């Protein structure tokens, strides 16, 4: 889809500031952190489809590091967002803004957008695009997975109750694209 937009429209959406502020208030301990896998890291495979995850709950141990291998077999883009419901619904509002602007489409990122993600995996931007819309999806606790692609996301859990994995693309959470981590 080719879009015509004003030149050099720079939209810096600093999701991470919002996510961290909501995840690390004094009354709420840190939910964990993104990290690197080691040879002994447990791997959990998660199939993403339109519109669901392959499982509704995942058992994890407090302090455990898990490598999630996220395979999107659907036709729509999906997200794997680790967090509490309140911050995920907040994140969903930011996502809706990206859709409204057209920097994000139901099937992926708009071609005219220079995307930056923390993981840096699988997002090479074509050079020489005259218009630059910069959108930052720099959440330490989330990764976008485009249709037909697989991404890895490694996370160290803290001892945190009521932690979900969810897709915050508009309507997906409400359609049931959410599951829970069970601390055992
Ligand atoms: Cu989704």
C-alpha cells in the first residue's frame, strides 16, 4: 500500500516511557526484563493465528528465563506483549494511534515508515525513502511479529502475579488474544 504523506513528518512515540512508568511504580515491583538466551534457556513455542495464541496459559518459575519462539501463521500482524492488563490496555491506545496515522496497518508496518525496535531483529528498512515517518515501538516488554515471520523474545521473569501475554493491536485483545503466565 503506497501512502502519500507530508515530508519529514516525524512522529516519535515513546512507548517505552509509558510502559516502564506503569510497570515500575513504587507500589508495583518490576515484571521482569528482556535478556539474552543461554544454552540452557528453556524454549516455549507459541503459534500466533488470526486471532489467537496457540495456548491460553504458560507455566513459568519465578526468576526463570524463557526463550519464546513466536511464529505468526496468520494473515495479520500480531504482538507478544508481556505485562499486566492495565499497562497492556494503555499500550493498546498507543497502538490505535499508530493505526489511525497509518504508520501501522493490520498486516504490517507501512512501507514508508522507518521503524525502530529494541530487538532489531528482522526489520531492515529499504534505503532511499524520501518521506520519513519515524515510529518507535521500543517497548522492552513487547515485540511485533509480522504475518509469515518468526521472532524470538527472551524474558527473565520476576515473582510477579497476574502477568499476561497479549496482543495489543486494535481489537485483538478484545477478541481473546491474551493468555496468562502461571507462576509455579
Ligand atoms: Cu494480534
